[in-house]
């Protein structure tokens, strides 16, 4: 059996349970305990498309250096689900530890000699100490928190305080939870050498950080952006985003005396209607958005093309999941990049924003609305399941009180009074963006919004020149967008290099870690994180400044690479795809091995 | 073909409404529909109704989908914003516009293809949501722009211009709307302006989703013998169940005008819909009776017209959502943004 290296604040803990047994709160407790001890942590849900009864996993990575991505390694596995026991055991890295419920014997065949197996009779302990059947099941999951507290050296006082906070309204639950925790804790202390060689210790200060999911952060961002209309059709993994928006609106936007609501959330009959609702609402002057996932974008595409051509501001957030078709709804990918960039028939192109973490989900919710209003076009935020539904540690969100929404070029009655005539699609400023008016204000500002061929007056036309006049101006607007979207983020290598890495969205954490590992092997690469489409000038500069550029993404067809080659065809042969698309968040190892192998072959 | 502006001719002696506007102020661009199209008669009735009601043009929004009917919003009230959306999806756009600004007067114009086939889902759900709007279906039983295919409202047994016989059952707009829980539904004939104008006014005043199914013959593709949506067939088979008028908030209800079996329905804005039963058997406030009456007359080959069902007590979308009285689009940003102190407090729970 390989000797286990002692590692402090650098381990992966994975917990295998059954969906619907209350393990989520136990896992949250573990995550938060580590967080409160000042250890950088992330928690990833690997869950089935199921309500109750199927296997589910939660993976916590604690890393003193702040690495956030998946590693593919498991140091400590808690195998609470007999159904997946063998798979779970096989997943433990050599030298690792497996904790299981020893109330029932495991067959000898299910054994490994390169890991340490720790049996704790969790069900038995709970059956002996709790009366109610439901409580026995729930407390079994709480009891493993106690076992892990002993094995991993978690601060029991921190856990107690967390319980007191979460059950402030039900103090009796603090006692029962704590009782279960101590059952596991004491058993582990008595039977095993605690702590394990891999364990936690109180380290820095996390008081300026928070734990949040991308969907919560985006929902909150839309509240701060001043969105008043949200329309949606429920779809995994975007549903929790509208839940968050709705919850924060109830918290911040209800008149305490009258109960009147300063928002309107509409659960549509399908995604087509959700898109239509937000188009109507934005057209009439509210800020309106829809959260969805890939299948929803497919259905919304007709309206997206309409919004592009009729120039209606609108915000779509696509929390990407695995395609094609229904795919794997509870797994992650970056597979809708190409679709969103050109959604709908005819010549269309749309600004895209790529948040890398929940903090950027919050910020880009606001940016997306300012861009949509300024550019009068649909804007997409491309989040994904990994960002949207997993627990991320990010710096605390901040707010500038001086911020005011950019509502773009909107003319009111006073502006109209000074004009001879209002012309909806006249480019008077030369930036491709024309002035709009809102219904309900002034008959002089009336115009006709249509998806059919129209001239600069908004009138129906089949005249070739009048049609092309409008379509060409939309390209001018696209050029203007380049100066408005968020810049790409450049990180230089420790030494000058002709190697580059381009990535975006949730691949960021894996790239950061991979660059450090590669540097240890003598491979140095500059890194450009793209945050928006259209590409800003530094993207083009980066491509030309490097001989080999690895484009890291989580889809099969290298979609971002294709967009880069469309923009900068002469660099196509320098762009090397590094792809990960099995549905799990990209691990840093995939990038390290991909780039190392390429460099060895090239050497 | 392209956009044809309508010449604005000031005729001497034109009447003005309470806003000082003449009928001309409620007109739009020149219709490009076929001469004699029923839809143009409906447009003319709308102009009349809106003028009589003194609707401020800028407060009106004209919404539509795709098809001959959906072209018509360009042909009335040039001072109102129009939105010619995608096929079958007008209801969702109207829903969003209404959500953003509840003070707007929303008229959605659709057709039998737009609402009963491609847009059947949205038609049902805008009714369920009871969005405050007039939902007008210009029903001719045929796809005109694509040259004469049957629509879902074509009656079984009716023939197309090329002789094909429709064998499928039709979708009955009124019965469907009633079963979906509509709060106001009526049926009229484009050729009967005397009935149409007051019905339009009542529907616009109704605080909820008012559906009007208007038989509007297609002179080019569905006005032949064998059609059940032609001018001749509709005139022969029309049966009026109710007569309707709208009395504005401050006007006096003249008892003599509506003597007899009159049923006044007072609306939330203070106006009153006067409903007179043309057929003593009919009760437009009871859903079951309405459906049974429709079915009885359908079997006799009769097209029942008038205000056919009304329920004043169905809450509209904004009442259901408890939305604030000020239109959402007019709310001050400072009332929408929780601010930095709230953000900081909120995040204490995330640590």
C-alpha cells in the first residue's frame, strides 16, 4: 500500500449519497466549515436528472493555493450509497481513504489494498439514538459530517456555530444535528488515528469572500440591473436563476404596506413565449430577461432573429448543459457558443458575454442590459451548469452607488418636440445605432416594428436598396459593439513566450492551475481569457503575437476556435484545440496533458 | 409592392371627439389587401370605435403576428406604436408589453391561421393569463397569402376554391376561448358594422382579455359557393344572440333605448356594457349555457353572434401578479436597486 503523503489544506473529498435524502445540507455544512476555517473551497454537485432515489455526488476541493477546478483525484470518499459502492471505491486515488457505512457488511470482492477503508456503523448509531424513521435517515447523513470533522480536523466549534445560524428559527434542530455529528465524531476518534495525513487546518481569512452559485449571482445581478420583467420556461440547469431573481425581488421590491410588487415574473407556456414576452417588455420600455439553457435557445431562435433585425434590446442567459438534443441535462458543457453567436435564420450575429465565475455572472447581468439597451439588440450571457449550479468561492460582490443604467438612445416627448420628424432607423450619429421611442408617450414618436423587410423609416419595403441600407447599417453597429463589450483578460507568463492559451468561461480555473503545472515542467504560456463576442482588439493582437495558441474549451467541435478563425483566418493553422466534453467540468490535468503532449510531439 | 402612405385629406365639417381629434387621426396607411376584403371593414370599424371612445393614439399599441390579418395594424391609428411580430406569437409580445406598461391599451390582431394553428398555444395561454387586451381574430377559414389552403377554422364539409373538401373538424374559436376560461368573448361579422362597432368598444373597455372572433370573408380564396365563410353564407346563417353597447363613465344610460331584457355590466373604469338579449334563451354570464347554446346552433348550421360570454370577476395578469399601479417601465431606478448596504447585508449569509 502506497504511503499517504501528508497534505494540509490540499485534498478532494467526495460524498456519494442518494438523491432526496437530505445530504445537500450536510455537504453544505462541510463546505462552509472549511470556508470559515479560511481554506479556499469549491463544491460541485454531480446529480441525476431525477427527483428522488438515484445516486448523487458532491465533490469538495480544498486548496490552500486557491485552485478551483476539478482535479479528477479523490482523496477521501464517503460511500453512503450501496448501489454505487464499487464504482465509488474504484474512484479513490491510490493512498486515499474510503469511509462507508459498516452497519451492513461489504463483500470481500469489493476491496482494494492500495487505499484505507474506514467503516463506521452510521445507520446503527443513528437507529440506536433516534426514534423517528425519517430522522434516522436524515441524521445518518449528518453523522458523516462528524466522522469527517474528526478525520479531516474540522473545527467542531465552527460546525456548531453554523448549525446555530442555519437553525436559528428551530433551536431543537441544532441539538439533534449536533448529537448526530458527535456520534460520528466520537466514533472516528475512538476507532481511527485522527486526523488523517490529508486534513484541514485553520489558515487565512475568508471574510472578504463569499460562497455562491452562478445562478444566484446572476439572479441578484438582474435585480441590481433594474430588470422588472422576467419571463421563463423551467429548464435545468437555469431554473434556480429565476428562483433567485424571484426571491431577491420578494426581499427587496415589495411595498411593505401595500404588498405591491415592483416586478412581474411570468412563467411562460414555452421558451418561444418567454422570448416573445421579453421582446414585448423591452420594446415597451422595461428591462426584461429570460434565463434558459440550450434547448430553450433553439426554440427562441425565431424571436432572436426578429429582435436582431427589428433592433429590440433583450437579454438571454443560457446556462449551458450537455447537448445535442436533450443531451445530459445535469451535466456541463460550453456547447452553445456557435448557436448563440448566430442564432436564427438570415444574416444575424449577436454579442455574447462569457462569465468565468459567479462574481462575473453578477457583473455581466448588469453589463448585458447596458449593452442591450445601448446596442438595441439581443445580448447573451453564456454561463454553464458548472458555474450556475455549483458552489464557488469568490470575492465579495461590491456595488457602486453612482451606477445608473445606460438606457441608450431613447427619445422622449421633449426630444421629439425639437424634431421635424422621427425616423426610427436613421443612423444620425454614424455608429450604426439609431434612436427609438417608447409606446405610451408621444404620437410623434410612433413607428411600426416589423421583422419583414423595412426601410429606415420602419416602413415595409421590397426595394433592394432600402433593404440593404438597413442590413449594412447593422454591420456598422457590430463594429461599434467591439468598443463596448468587456475586454479580454491577459495574463503574461513568467518569461517571454511564443505559446499562448485562449479560454473562456468556466475553463478559467483549470487553465490557471494548468499554467502553474506546465511552468513547473518548463512550458510557459501567456493566457488570454475572452470575455465577449465580438472580439475586442486584444484578441487579434494576441493571436498574432504567438506562434502556437491552445484554444481550451468544453465542446467537441472547437466552437470558439471556429469563431476565431472566422475573425482572423490567417492564424487558423496556429490554433490548437484542447477539448473536454464528457459532461464533467474540465480538470486542469486535461490541459496539462494536452499541451505537454503537443509540445513533445512538436519538439 | 411597398408601403403606401394614405393621403391626409381634411374634409370640411368633420366631427371631432373629446380629444379634438377627427376620424382621420385614427387612420393609418393605405390597405394593400384585396378590394372587398372583410379585414378592411374591421379596420374601418376599429377606427370608428377608437375615435368614439376618444382613445389617445399614443396610448394604443397595435400588435400582430403574420398573415393578411396581421398586416392590418398598419392601416389604423398612425399615431400609435405597432408591432408586427412572428407567426402565431403576437400574444406573448402583447403580454410582455402589457407587463412593462399596464396603462397601454393593447389591441392584438390575429387570424385563424395565426391563432388556431401555429399560435394555438399562445392563444390559449394569453386567455389563461387574462392579459388586458382586445384579441381580435379576423376569421376567414383560409390561408390567403399562401393562396387558399384550408385553415383550422374551416368547417367540415366546406370546399376550397379548387374543389377540395375539408374533412377535418373545425376549431371553434368561441367555444375554445370559453373552455380556456376567457373573461370576455364575442363573435361578429365584418359586414355588420352596426353590431361590430359597439362590440369592439365593449371589448376594449373590458379589463381583461377580450376575444372577438370576427367572420371576415376572403374575397379571393373563400367567397365561393361551398364556402361557409363567404359573405352570402354568413349573411344567411348569422344568428344574433345579444345586442351590445358601451356607455362611457359619465354618460347617461337612456332606458328607452335599451328597454326590454337589458343586462347592464358595470366595468371597473366606470363605463357600462349594455347587453340586450336578442334571443331570450341566451345567458352570456353562464359558461355552461353559453357552450350548450353555441353547440345547439352549430348543429342547425347557424353562426351565433354578439357578446357571448362575460365574467367581470376574473383577475387580469397584473392583479394576479400584484404588480404596482405605476407602469414598471416608469419606476425610478432607485426604487429597483437594493443598494450597496443591502448587498453587504445579504452577503453575510453567504459566508
